[in-house]
């Protein structure tokens, strides 16, 4: 699919693209993604960790066969790490070499493109073709950095004092993910198309398992989907199992030669779904492998 001509993109083509790369999506996901592409506005994807938010950016890069540029957010992230830095080592070497020669060196010579280290935001804006820019876990940054993003996401341009204003040659496809650790500003939300993704239903997760683990039997796939559902909804865990962890469990059971889920399978593979000892202790105390097998057998 040609990312350079999104005006020809239809909902059906986009949906088909998602299916071809194995991302199971309903209309509630496809429509916001489609509108963000056609309106050329950032897509703000919110939801619990592990529901497939980041995967959307990877899927779009795959569908449009373009580069994925990722800015991983964290507490303390600032403009220099996100936008650009000057290559001080290279500048010092140039200064030293100039001292040892008859060459004259002006200040502006040291602050040219040759000494600019592009970080993810600038790299996406200056890319020679349209790319997908993933700003992952924006809620981990502070409000000051969020405000800085306004200029980038509104006008797709940045100011570098030594070089002037740098405008995007091709407006990137922007996907922001948000785990909801803090409330985002209204200013950021106004600039984005909003999409909320919840944990999948049993039926949807069953489809995902069948696509991602093609060698799995029908009964085992359904039982894995039921296990993930009950662990997410019947317990107050610190960390609920993600979709990728459900797929890990399904793959592990296939490797172990399981045709149906048994208590020993739960015992041996529980650490693929639960990654906190308090969560494991809670599960064993309140339900345990035998209780879980009994629960899924009632469906």
C-alpha cells in the first residue's frame, strides 16, 4: 500500500491490511486509525499495558512498507534526547585539527548539519519519505515535555536556533500510546484522534491465538483464551496478563505437546502470564490450578 497517497486509502483497504499482518481489529479500532491517517492527525491510543497499542504503529509501518521511528518516553525525557543534540566530540576534533592547520574556522561552521545528531522527532520530520513515528508511553513524560510536543504535532516543524525552523518534508504518521499513569493535557488531546483499546473478549482473543499460533488445536486455543480472561477479570492483580503473554502461553503449551489444558500445565507455565510473586501467591491462594481448570470447564 502506498503511504504517499493516503487520499486513495479506504476503510476496506486498511482493514484488509490489518488482517494480512495478523492484527485482529474491529470497526472501533479501524475507524479512528483510518480517520487519523486521512486527517493527518496524530493517533492517541489509550488502554492498559498489553492490549496492543504499540502494535498498531508496527502494523501501520508494515502495511505501508515504511520505516518505524520510535521515541520511547520515560521520566526526565527532554528535548535534547527527543529532538537533536550537537556532536560535541566531532566539533572538538574539528577545532583541534583546525588549530594544527592554516584553515580558518567560523562558529557557524561548527553548528551545521554535519555536526547535528538527529534524535527520533527530528529524524521523523526530516525523513526523505513519509514514516511512522511512534511516541510510546507519553504519560511517562512530564507536562513540560508534553507542551513541547505541541509545536511538533501541530505544525510538524521544530526550531533549531543555529539552523532556523525545520519543516517536515513529509508529514509522518504519528501514533502516541498512553497507559494512563497520569492525565494528559487537553491541548495534547485536541491535537489527536482518540482511540481506547480494552482487553479483548474471549472470542477475539481466540481469533488472535489461532492467527499467531497456527499449530494449536481448537480446544487448547479456547482454553488458553478462557484462562487469560479469568485471570484478568477474577483477580485484582498488580499486572494483568497481556495479549502477547497469552500468545507465549499458547506457544509454550504447543511446545509441551498439550492437546488440552491440565493442572500440571497451569503449574508449569503460570509464570508466563503472571510476572509478580504477589500475583502468583494470590492466584494459588484464591483459586489455584485445580480451581482454574474447573472454572474453564464450565463454559
